[in-house]
């Protein structure tokens, strides 16, 4: 099935991905950010917070945003 | 449709129009008019040279024309790439998509305010507290008529607790209602480019909820005071000292008093007397005319420090004793005098050595 994956880490990007049926939000996260911890990110599916075990559906929009982003002074 | 939904949908429509303007802003593109004018002029010169029978001139101008046409072609190719870049960009979200983003924002942040008078979409963050310092909630105001400009949004502290040293700094990374985006800059740009409003506000909120020590307008460690110019320690209003020399702020530990005038100075604006080790400011210090060391007024007499004066007296005494020795044992050498800088003495006034 096809989903929209939006990664707000770094320069930020949005991309369509093919994922197997039954993929959970956590599984997708670990595949896309293998060295990251879900605790350090806000994970939204279709603009709403979800549990780690949420099963993704065709056409879902998954967004991950780091909880900490460092600003600057100039 | 309820009044609230109508308002959000109306805002979504305005925001989409702003995104369309941003996407189709080709005003910065320039056609190669000057380069084309060069081609036209050179061709006209070739035709004139040919009519006159100036074959060599015509051949030379023909080479010029080839070069100018190539330049024109290069410009047009680059222009074509630029225009294609605009066309290839992600599609602009529909009004429904933007409307759903606004609903998502309401579930994330509570009510979303649509300020149609100021053309701003306003979202209020939860209270922000960084390293124990309460900075209050912030309102993020995105101007949908300025989406093609940077920055297109303002960050207003609703219960401002600004830095003591600078009231325009309401957050370590916010100055004059402008957020310095740092590591979030590209992601924010991408979110606005794609019209992902939910992501945009979420990113700004996460930036506001993060402190980056060493990259702040005012460090949180100095939020309720001013940093000491010497050691960096925060000094509150009661402890704050100002150097009489450079006028910078210092903590009490980095200040010294001049032993002569009692005024306070930082360690960089005060010297140490070479004789008694007391602190002496630039206005009170003097240089010994003999050894050129810095000395305080108490350790200086007639331009000579006490150490040089003692040495001089010892040598005079030795000389006098040698005068009273039996003939043949007398020391014929003159007592050595401290070497005195004549200019220095003249400058400082009387010096009876």
C-alpha cells in the first residue's frame, strides 16, 4: 500500500512510500529513522497523535517531527 | 456549515491564494534583453559593413555575433531551468487539505485564530519553560499575504518574561518577535513551500520548546542578570559592578579598587604596583624614571620608585666610604646613577636625582 511519509528532521521532506499491509507507525519509524528513538519525535498520522502500534492504512499521511530543534541567534 | 468552520474554510482559501502567489512568483526572473540587444546591434553593423564592402570588418563582426548569440542561448537555457523548477515543485494543497490542517492544528494547540484584518493565522503554544525559567505561552502569527517573504511569521510572547539585559529578547532564540530558526530553517522553508501548515506550526513550537546554549541572543544562565564581562557569571542588579575604565558590567569578584583613588576597575583596566603589589588605575599609576616599572604614587618619590632610590642611596654610601679609604685603596669609580629617561622626567616634572 502507498502512504505519504513526511520527515521534518533536517531539511524536511515529503515522499510517497510503498509499505506492506499491517505496517505499524513504530515499525515505519524504525525503518526510516533506524538510529532514532520514537520518544524523541512527535509522530502524527493524518495530523493526529497515535500510539506506536497504530496500523497504517492505504493513503495515510505520517509525519515525524523532532521534539527538540535548536534555534540560533543570528 | 457552522460559523467556526466557515471561518476556517475562508482562511484556508486565503492561505491557498498566498501559496499560489508564492509558487508563481516569477518576478525575480529576467529575460536576456541586454544580450539580445547586443545581437541586434551587431547584426545591424554586419549589414552596414557588407553594404560598404568592408569584408574584413564584416567577418570580424560575424564572430562577435556568434559569441553573443551563444551568450543569449546560455541565458535562455538557464531561464528555462528556473521556470521548470517552479513547475516541478510539489502541487499546492487544495483548500480542503489546508482546512484539514487547520482542524489538525486545533486538536494540537486548541483554538486557531483567523485574524482577517491583519491577514494572519494565529496559533498559541502551551506554556514554555526552559531550564526552570518560565517564558509563558507564545503566539505564532503567520501572515498569509507574506508567504512569499521571509520571515512570513512573528512570534509574540503572550506573558512575556524577557531577558533582564534586553527586553526585546523574549526567548533565547526570539528577538523583536522574530525567531532565529537555526537547525529548523530548512524544514520550516520546506513546510511553507509545500503548504504543510500543521508541520510549520509544529516545527516553530518545537523550536520554542528547545534551548540551544551557546547560540542564544541571551543565555538562560544570564536571563535574570547580566553576564560578567570577565568570567561570564550572571550578576543581578544588586551585585552588578561597572568598571570605571571600560564601563562594562562585572561581577564583584572580577573588580579591583585603585589603592590611590578608590575607584573600581576591572582587572583589564587596572595595574599592579611593582613595589607594594597594590592595585593602581591608569590615572593614578606612574612609571619609575629609572627602572620603568609601574608603581603607585605611594611608592614613588620625585619620579623614582623606592626600590631604585634605596639602591641609589646604597651606592652613594659605598662611594662615600671608598673616599675615606687610605691612598691607593680608594675606589676611583663614580657612584653609579640610576639610568633616568630624560624625556620621562621632563614630562613628569621635577626629578632631583
